[in-house]
């Protein structure tokens, strides 16, 4: 099985530095694996662009097309920034730009189930129930009950294949479906007001024990939840062997706007085990 490469939060169009660094990340992927028969399958967990603007999507489209032309499979789910200005003014119509830019020739509906080699990737849209004049404000997300129950159904239907070792199940979405266990009270409050996935607890309840890998971005903070954080080991609590938050793959610091390490996870399968490795592009 080819490995997965988890990237996130490229934010094309945020400013010249971010766009340049995001393009450099794409170029680094092509330089590193472009000539490789065992190219990783790329999973991008949202915030591909900064404001959901057509001009930003055009820049991102060219870059994603560059990867595909070099032979990479690229699977993307949307984030709050793909849906609107500064990630805080979500409009459903902007999702049309996302689909036109990245999936011009196929129907995209969520859960978006993508099967490749031994992987089954269940992509979720954490902005699906979070659009409109009031609901679309701020940076929180909501899957909606239908999407969660459909994801649960897909995962349950695939358990036999999973148990017999024929597939590894991956759930990928933009928002973190739980708070990082070490958050300060102030950050926790900010999460509750307008940054979290509102129905994250419902999602976790419905995927616990049913999946091998859970991938997300949004917080711009890389973490492997098999490691203890705030006194908790969440891979154990949720009975999901691999849970990863990806940092920004453009690598630009949110406060200083200075370039930094371009973060990604390489996820490899060997002997039935899935192991993540933090990499810098
Ligand atoms: Fe982001």
C-alpha cells in the first residue's frame, strides 16, 4: 500500500508570503516523490484558500493540477476558509468554486468515500451545516446529523473488510472534532464561542472503534494523539489507533506572518499496522 501524505491549511491567497510558501510546499512534494512509483496519496484537510474567492481558487487549482499532472492522487475536503472571507463568513455558494476547482468532472457529496488501494478515505464536510448569515459567522463548523449518521453507516458497512485486513478506514475532515486536552481556559472559551466543531462529540461517538485513522487540520497545530496530552491519550480513549492534527503545510506563522517549517504527516502501513511520521516539506 502506498503511504498517505496528510497536508492541511495551505491558505492560498492570504498574502504573498503564504502563497509563495504554499507553492513551495507543492513543489517540495513533487521534488521529493515525483519520480517515485510509490508516490504517497495526498489527503488535504481544508483551508486550501484564504477567503473562498474565485481568484484564490484559480491559484490553488493550478497547484493541485500540478500535483495530479505529476502522477499524485489528491483528495481534498473543505474548511471554513474555503467557504468565505477570512474563514468567518461562510456562504454555501463558495463551495461551488471548491468543486469546480478541484473536482470538475465528478459528483462530490458527503460523506465522500474514496477508495484507493487498501485505503478507504471517508471525507467529511465540516462546513455543511454551518453556512448563512448568522450560522456562517466565525470559524466554527457543523457536520449535521445526516452526515454523521451516513458516515457511521459507511464505517459499519466496511467493518468486515477492515477486520479481514482488506482495507484501512480513514476519516478526514477540517475541524478538530474535540478540544485539545491541554487548552487553557481562555482558549477553551474561544473554541466554544466560534472555532470548534459544534457536533464533534456526536461524530466521535459514531466513529469510536470503527476507524483506523482520523485526520484533521484547522488549529494550525501538529499533534499525534497517541502521545499523552493534558493527561489524556485520545487514541486510547476513542479506540482509533491513529489520530493526527496537521499543522499548516504553508508553514507561515499566523501571528508574525514569517515563513516556518512546512508541516505534513506521512502515514505508512506495514504488516497491518499504520504508523505516522511527522515530516517537513
Ligand atoms: Fe486554517
